């Protein structure tokens, strides 16, 4: 646990006036303007500000004193306060501390100088596949424009790759901002806007990319699509997206759209379609032709007395699963077409069939009553 009394060099019973007097002395000593580029001094100043904030606030000071007497250690090895470990009331000092104290922002700004490399943007593409493409797998040609590292300067933006130390930040990549407030002087570090944190600038700007380090190129790429993909599946090509200076390239995301023909449905690896047959064909049974999703013609043998919407299955004529372990089926629903008009001859035969059934029924009824 940090000893704020020791940091400020005041006794435990120091009055607020004593603390303020001592603080002003320390500010004169560790003022960042008087200690340019001195990390230690900046760190020291941060500690002094922190201690001053707590000890001049009666409520925070009382909480701190209670904590201190309890002998609990709070991350004394770290530069800044590590809140937590379950002591809510002490934690609360620091929540307040960071919200109402401008120095809190300094701590976060320091991190921006060491943040992760910038990432180029992703390129989002879409390909449309037929069911046949999905069943067999396919290769699609993708055309797009993307930012690529400039070959002439190897992405540095500098003519012939020649760079020099940035004048603005003297090669440190960060700019210190000093702010004088009633609490003292606060130092915050932000990324140098001239060299974007690299500490280097071109001796002369690369004429090809005008210093951007990247140029746009028109590209065509063959994308191999495995069998079994589904609508809205996304294939990601890592690092194939837009390049960015001093960073890593984005990705290419290819969204799959599957075109399902009219009268077809897909559910996972299973396909569903319909076949229309005349009523007498359904009644008598016989062969019907079915076009599969790959365009092949298959024969289906209808049993006599096939009912409307009866389903037949053509095994393994569906879509393969993504691991290629099996293939789903093609489910064929039989749609029975009823005639809306009859020829005189058809009518004659159907009337006879009707009579046949009526006689049948009369016999049954007769039998029943006896
Ligand atoms: Zn710079
Ligand atoms: Zn260039």
C-alpha cells in the first residue's frame, strides 16, 4: 500500500494547510516543465497528485487512515492504484478519485502510446451459388480493389524507404501535454500526430503513394468453396483485406448466398421438391421422372394408390454435410393433378367406375342388414 504521508513528506497528523504547503514545494521540484523527458519525475508527480487528492479530502483521508491502520497491502508494487481485492470502501476512494480528478485521464493516455498496431479494414464480399455448386463444391472468382503496401517504399511512405527521426517528438513517438490546474500540473502523453507514434518520418515523401504507404490495386482471386456450405455462411481469408501503413492487413469476408430454385427447399443437408403427376398415374402407380438439384434425371417408381402429398425419398440426393461424411436425401412430394375438364370418353369411363362402386356399396349395405 502506498504511503501518501511519506510521498508528501508530512506527518500523519499534518493539517490540510501543512499538506498544501508541502505540495506546492514538491510541485516546484517535480514540475514536468522543469524535468523535460524525465519519466521518473513524471511518475513522481503523479504519485504526489494522487496523495494530495486523498489527504486533502477529509472523507477520503479518514478512509485511507482506517485502511492504513488495518495494515492491508494494496498492490504497492504497481505505479498506479490497483483497486479491488474486495475492500469496497477503499475501492470507492479510487472510483471517486478517477472520476473527479483530471489526472485519471493521464493514466489512460499513457497507454495509447503502446497500443496495438493499427489494423487495415476488412473487405466484405458476397458470392451467389447454385444448389449444384453447394453439392459439388466450386471455385469462384472474386474481383475487388484493395489497399496494398506500396512496393516502391515498402509501405514506409518514404522515398526509397529513407526515413529520419521525427522532429516533433524527437523519435519518442509521443507528445507530452502539460496542463496547469488548481491541483497542479498534469502531464498526459498522446501519440505524436506527425509520425503516428513511430518516431520516424520520411526524408522525402514517396511519390508513388504520396506518403500513404499503401496504394489501391485491382485484384482477382480464385476462392475455393467446399461442398455443403449454407446461406449466410462466411468464409474469412485472414490478412487478405486492406493493408495499412505500420499495421496489419484486414481480412476478406465472403458471405455465401445460395440460390434456391422455385419449388425447392433446403433444410440442412436435406432437399425438398415436388413432382406433379396426373390423377390416374397416382392411382395406377408407375414411373415418374425427377430432376435432382445437380440437374440429373432420376426415375421414381410410384406405388399404385399413391396419395396426394405423399412423400418419396431419393436417398443421398441431398446436400453433403460440411465434413463430407454423408449426404442428405432428396424428399419428393407427389402433387396429384386433378382434371378440371373431362373428354366425353373419360367421362364415360369414370361414370362406369362410379356405377361399379355404387353397386358395391349396395351389396355391402344389403349384406349388413341381413
Ligand atoms: Zn513524431
Ligand atoms: Zn510509397
